[in-house]
């Protein structure tokens, strides 16, 4: 199973890359995808996540071929 992981805005800058490709077996959650792609970096508490361009909870299940995106919190002025 292969999942594309994308990072946006300041999160992309702090991680130092815009995307990863993660190979996993079985059903995994968004939180587990983060851990697989970022083994030495804890997931920020206030992170936003999307699967296939729809916002989801970090416990949402991820399937083969999905795209998981991580965003910092959005603020406006």
C-alpha cells in the first residue's frame, strides 16, 4: 500500500520537504501516517489533516492510493 503525504505552508518549511511517499501494510490512521513519515518529529497538537482533499480527524483511516495532507492551523486577519 502506498500513500502520498503532502505538507503545506510553514509546516513544509519546518519539515524541509513538501511530500513523502509512505509504504504501509493494512489499514492505518492519519496519525500513523505522520509517525511513519516523520519518525523523529512529534505531530503538532494543532495540525489540520485532509485525506483526498477533505478535512478529517487524525484517527481517520487511510487506504491504498490516498493522499494525506498536513496543514498548520489557518489564521486570518
